[in-house]
C-alpha cells in the first residue's frame, strides 16, 4: 500500500496545471510542441489524484467525466514531461472519440480496448508513450490501414484472434509477431488493459445518463474548438481535424431519415399479374382478364440489445406505423444475439420487447434469405456489432438509432444506411 503522506497533492495539481500551459503555448526548452486543442481540453477536465488507478485513467463520478492521476506514476514513474503529455493526449483522445461510451456495445472488451488504443496512439509519437504501448506496428502481419475507425480495428483483431485460435497447425504461428503481441495485449493484467478498468463505470450508466455524458463531451469539444485559432487548427493532424470539423458542422449536412425510410419501403415492392373474371381482356376480348397487383412484403429486424433505448424503439415504431398504413405487409423479428420473437405487425407498438443482451446481426439476414423471402429488409439498430456473415438477397436498409454508431463506420455492412436524426449523412 502506498503511503499517501509521501506525496504533496498541492504541488502535483500545480504541475498538472503547468502541463496545460505548455500544451497551449509550447516549450522549446522542454521540446514540447504547442497543441492548443489538447491544452484547452485538458484545462477543462476534472482531475483527481487517486491510488485507485495505476497510471492515468478516465472514469465517471457524480455525473462528471474525471481524469484520475496516480501520484507515484506522475512524480516518479513518469518523470519526463513528454511522457506525461503523451499519456494525457492518449486519455483525451479516448474521450474525444467517445470510446468510453462505446465499449459496452462490443462483446470482446479486451479486443475493443486494443482497437481503441490503436486509434488514439496514431496521434502520439512513439517516444512519448511508455514502453509497451500499442501501435499499428505491433501487428505487422495484419497490414492494418492507418486512421480507420475503432470498429475496423476491432473486426480485424477479432478475425485474427479467431483464425489463430482455430488454426489446425499452431506451429505456423511461431515467430508471428502479431499473434505474440495480441496474446500479450489481451492479458487482463497488461498495464494498458488495466488502464481501461475504470471504463466499467460508463458501462453501468443508464441510456439517459449516457446521453447526458455524450452531450457533455460534444459540448466540451465544441467549446474547445472555439478557443483555438484557425492557424493552430491548421496544424492539427488532418484526420483529427476532419473528425472535429464533422462534429462542428454536423447540422449543415441534413438528410431527412423519415423520408428515406418511407421511400425505401414504398420502392421495395413487386408487381404481379392476377387473373380476374370481373372484366374481359381489352386486347384479346377473352375472359378472364388480367389485373395488375403491387405487393409489398417487408421484414423488419429489431435490435433488442440492451444498448437500444425504449425511446428509440418508440420513435421507430411510430414511423413503422405510417408505412403499415400504406397496406404494407410487415413481419417483425426481435433479435439480440439471436431471434427471440417474431410476429406480424398490425399497427400497435408492443408493450415490451425480448432480448436486451448482446448483438449479432446474422439471424434476421439468414431468416430473410432462407425463410421469409421479403421484398426488403429494414434493420433497426445502434450498429454496434461485428460485420454480419450473411449478405441479404433483397434490398436492405440499416436504420441507426439516434445514439448509435456513425454510418461511415459501418461501410462494410451490406445495403444502405441512414441515422435517425436530421443531421446525418446517408451512405
């Protein structure tokens, strides 16, 4: 047990404040580059000295996102100022990219932690992070692309892990640096995995609390962006600048998702010919005549995992009602990791839905292909799960709920994608 009396808390807080100044203005003597965005963001963070973490870590307490600082790590283990700045930027980027609010949506938490670290460490110099940090170069055999989403890296690492664990010839993996590093990194006692332990506090939040935390993060990002000059903004890494610009200018890119949903449903129909004795054929003068009928048969898959809120479900069913009124046959399957319930939609919102577990998208797509054979498949979800193994044989629309993943992060999913708010792009 550390002796808390050994550390001067006031002095540590003063040194932390100086880091903010150095990040904003730079320090040639200490070889610190000016990075005003990180400086201003760090200034606005709540900091707390704590022995509950081994290094620095982000957690949630009393409605606030808090940066915990281990005093030994700060004063002894991490004496070089560039190391301190590197770890601070690491934690800030996890907040900015909202990894802390997304982890509960992924099944393999340790793999997600690696993917999230790969994302943020691309913005930090190798020499500014302690030994053992995770970089793209940690997995040379995977040929990972730079500056991709956390979902991209999660899927690549997940697939690689499964391939290696199921290998029929383990000797082929000898000397494989990516496999050796992956085994080391997914150890719960790995120092970088332990840094993510505090994220469990975010997993326990209700959907409403997550929305509040998400709003607070986006507000802090916008407030920080307003404080930096256009000149300083131009010095930021291009990918980070693009991401921040997208958050700020979100309202300028408007797509009416309700209109997209209804157009998709209305256009997903088949035309059939039916004999009738009510009238003769005008062309041939024979009976029975021919009547043209339009058929619409839509399969709706509801992601009923715990990360989709009741309010999101209510909003979706309200739109589904308008489609149903157009004489569309709608069959609903409720699915988290597997289909748990199915029924014909008759215009009524169910009192409750089944599931509330994890998420696997395969079941409804397979059901559409092999059993129901609809004219179209609409999948209502938050989008947080692995890429489906199946490809639909009918047109497909992914309707992502308000607090779901950004549609550009699910490019690999089959079909069209749109998000349930008026300020998101359609892919």
